[in-house]
């Protein structure tokens, strides 16, 4: 496996426009929904969600290095580095209440981003949703 692992984001890697793909940018969104694709997936996995969310919700999907328009970039080899770099890239977009949604591995990345955000800002809560073994009802 080839890739990059560094505690500090590489130069240019925290540019939000490279990390977050959005079909429509809202001038004053009530909520920002950030989606995280599964392992091997791409941001386009969530195509069409903008038309299915409540008015005032801005929808974006994270594009990982080594995928889609970032195919020439080496993938990251550390989940912690991925979460830290996504958080650094999205930091300026967290001026509104964010909703983080991850599918499969994307849920792990979203959780890592939420934990990183929690260390830098003590507002909001992290909620885990999903099924699986040991889930309490």
C-alpha cells in the first residue's frame, strides 16, 4: 500500500474545495450536511441528496485523496491523519451546525472528525446511529 502519513496536513491538502464537493452552495444554510463515503467509494456515491433534504440544508460530500478529482494524490494510510486533515479542511465551514453522515468506513472517518472538532470546540454532541451486533434498542 502506498500513501502518505503525516501528523501535519501537507501543503494544499486542507483546501476545503478539494475536500468537499458540493452541487449547490447556499449563502446562509441552516445546516450543513457533510457525507463521508465508504472504503473504496467516492463522493458521487451520494449523488442526488441535495434534492432530498429540507430547504436550507447545504449538502457536501468528502472526496478522499486518491479518489475522483484527487486520483493523482496518494491516499492517506492513517485514519487519524485522514480525520485530522478533513477537519482542518472543513474548519471554516463549521460556522453552522454540521451533520456528519458516514457510510461504513465513512462513519469511522466522520466520528474521527467529530472527535477532532470536539477537542477544538466544546459545542454540540456526537450521536452514533446505526445497526450491528450489540446494538441496544
